[in-house]
C-alpha cells in the first residue's frame, strides 16, 4: 500500500448528537450509551476491501494492510482517548467464502465523544494541508431527512423452512457430526430511495443504549455481543449464548429469567461458547479470568446468559489479529466450529454476508472494539429503492425444539423490525 496519511486529532466541545454530522445515505458510526465515533460526511482517503481468497483469512489480509498503513502514517494526537488518532471502521463477512466484501474504511473527518470529552480527527494524504489551530465551526450538522418507514417479510428462508432446517440440524447433532449449529433466517424488504438511514441508527441507539450500535458500509444494527476489545494491551470479550424473551410484567420477567438460569439446554449451549472463546484466546492472551457462572444480561426485549472474559495481550497482535483468531465463535457458528460452518453452508438457503461477522474499529496502535454483527440488516441502494435484508439466528443443540427456536428468532428480529417501522 503506497498511501501515506497525515492525521490530526484535537480536543473539541462534546457534541450531543454525533449522528447529526454523519452522512445520511451511508452513515459510518459506532455508538454506545451516547459515546462513540462517527465519520463526518462521506470522504475517505483510504480503504481496504477484500473479497474471498483461498487459503488466506480476510482478517489477516486486512490486518497486514492496516499495519503497513499505520506504520507510515504521521499522527498528531495529544488527546489520546479510545477512538482518537488514525482509525478505520470495519465490517467482515461471516464466511470466508461469502460473495460479500470485507472492508475497512478510513474517514476524512471523525467526530468522537468519550466520558464527557469530545474530539475531532482529520485524516488526509501526505502533502495535503490540515488546519494547524484548534478546530472551529468548519463542520456543520446535517438536518435529518423526513421520517420514513419500512416493512420486511420472509426472505429466502420461510418460517416453515426454518423449522425444517432445525430438524435437519438436529439429525446431524444426533449423528455426532456436531454438538451445536447456529442457524439463521432472513427477512427482506425495501425502503424508499433517499431515506435518511441515520434515523434507523438513532432509533436503535436510543432504544438499545447498552448495545454496540453500528453503521458500516450499509450494515446497520445494534449488537449486544462484544467479540473482542483491546485497549493498551488489556483484552476483554463477552460471550452471549442462551436466550429467552422478556415477560409482559415483573412476574413474567422473573419467571423467564429463572427458567433461563436453570435451563440445562441453554447452560450447555453457553458453556460450549465460553470454552471455544477461551481456547481461541489462549495463544495470544495471558492471565485470563472469567466468572465461573454466567450472569443474566437484561435487554429491553430479552434475557441472555452472559460471561465476560479479561486478560493481557501476550504477543504483538492487534485487535484485528484477535478478530481473526476468535471468529467465527461457537456462539454464532456452533461446535466443533469448522464442522458447524460447513453444515451452515449446506443447510441455510442464503449467503449470510456480514451478518454474524466482526464489525467495529481499529486504531493505529492496534487498539479497537469489535462486536459480532447481530440484530442487523444490510441496506443496498438502487435508483428506485433501498433493499433491506435482516437476519436473526438461534443455537441448535440436542434438546432444541424447532418451534421454540423459530420464536427465538422472532424475538431477536424485534429491535430492527420495530426501528424500521
């Protein structure tokens, strides 16, 4: 890569609504609890796009290209907060063989906020002029476009087809081929051409503030599941596996959470996912610690069994290197993972694209935050309309019931379907 970039970060009065500065057609954003980073407008001095390549992980190709880009960059960053300096926003496919591209995008201007402090970062090609003084009112918010609504219906996989796929998965589990397979289904629809996609991002961010709300290259969603975070050599990850819908009142809520906490099926599914993550992290992380028992993560529409893992980076790897080591996790693929991915290719009647793949950001020092792209949809513009394909899945183990798993996907679709409406 021959691009050499110059990067300048300066303190900036915290902005209440970061999304107001994003591009309405192709927002680039990473938000949680009101903090985060967004690209201002649509300019991009560099991007790394990778299609399917036999024998080489896309994450490894992007990680090597990013190291080269970061090593040659001239960075002026006195702010030194997570998300300052040179930053790239990325979204990678679930399956290496997907027809979709994996991509890392470096924006021209980034606006960020973290724990009450704000900043602006400008990134340009070497030789271009960047302002030398503190930033002034050279950037302006873009007024939100009109409200819009969209609906989605069955896509390539109908509800009946999904239950049939679950039965196929159960037969493979019964034969000993796999212990767990995560099966997804899709919903498809359109929204009006020219719709301001920031409205969807804002609805998800407001309705689900504890999730990672993201918008990268047309993939928009709100994921509760951290794949991996690296900050100054501290590595953290969160495993979610085992799900039940919230109740209509406090009594039903208590009954639902008690059922999940005592469900052998869900506890086994969760343990598969935790052990898979620990095994993948061990070559790269020392002094790993995780809770002995999962805790109950409460979201507005459902409960998850959750386990947090923390450790210290033991090699020179970046957040993207750990993404390559961890993805795909047992929580979104199954166990053993290679056999589960092969089964998914055969059973699911569609290409997942970036659904259940890594999504997040990385900085020039290799720090970053990456989630698993869940509760999301891919938006693809055309002259007449914007097509929408949403995804949700459930983990299938020996004790699974096809109708119950279908209901779980309906609960998981709700954040996006409600936000679209």
